[in-house]
C-alpha cells in the first residue's frame, strides 16, 4: 500500500495537469458536439485506458527505455503530433462539407486511447512525477496501481464534467452554426497541439 500522504500529494499534483486544456478536453468538445454525451464519456474511457498503458509500461520499466533514447522519444512524439494534426484537419474539413465528422457515432474511444498513448507528456507523469510519491521501502506495483487509480479518477471525473457542460451548452444554443464554429475552434486547437508536440523539447 502507498503512504496516504503520498497518495494525496500525487492526487493534488495531477489535478492541475488534468484541468489544463489539452488534447483530451479538445477531443471531448469535438466529439460531444458531433455525437452527444456518449461520445464524450467514451473519450474519458479511452483516456483512462491510455493512462493505464503508461502506468503499466512505467511499472515494467519499458517506458524508461524510451525516454532515455532520443530517437525513440522523437518517434513517439512525432506520431502523437501527426495524429493530433490529422484529427484537427479532419474536423476542419468536415465543417466545410456536410458539417458532420466522418467518424461520428464511432471511434471516440480509440481516438482518445491513441491520443493519450502517443503523448510522451502522459508517459512523463509516471517517469518524473510519480516516482516522487513512491515509498522505496514498499512494493512498487501496488503503489503505482493506487497512484494510477487516483489519476484516472481525477481525469475521468473532469472529462465527464466537461462532457456535461458542452452537451448542456449545445442544447441551450441549439444551432448548427454554433456546432460548426465550435468544431472549427476545436479542429484548430488540435492542429495547434499537434504542431506544438512536434516541436523539439528544450
């Protein structure tokens, strides 16, 4: 078991990370506008699964190898960047055509999963932040499991709340023009996030 104080400290540390607007929040906005609340919750589930992948890799020591290798890190970073840019461009193109995303009704979970797994910053949480809240005198795997549970709880909770906010806003305004405008904004943000991820890390 992890020290309760360490678990609380880690939870408080990941809250601002989860609340900071990024690919997951943008993807929730895009998917809820296109398909409704269910898609937003699927994004939350995909993000949670991605966090599980990172925590597992960190626990096994595999992601540490990737982070030590400049070439491997660059490949992961560029794949994630390309994926975000592709999502953004697809969203922008959809607003000029049928005003309907090509993947509406399916794929939200997979999109969120890939977006998180291919994000080296998510991996860095378990390689740089999590070790600060581990007790070396206790078994490693149970501690990482509890830290992961706290991270997932915060991330899914926030994305679920944001899903309800976006869905309620859409219902209040209730116009196709609003959906198009928001889709263009989220598409642009996804492209910007992808281009930012592709930039060399200082």
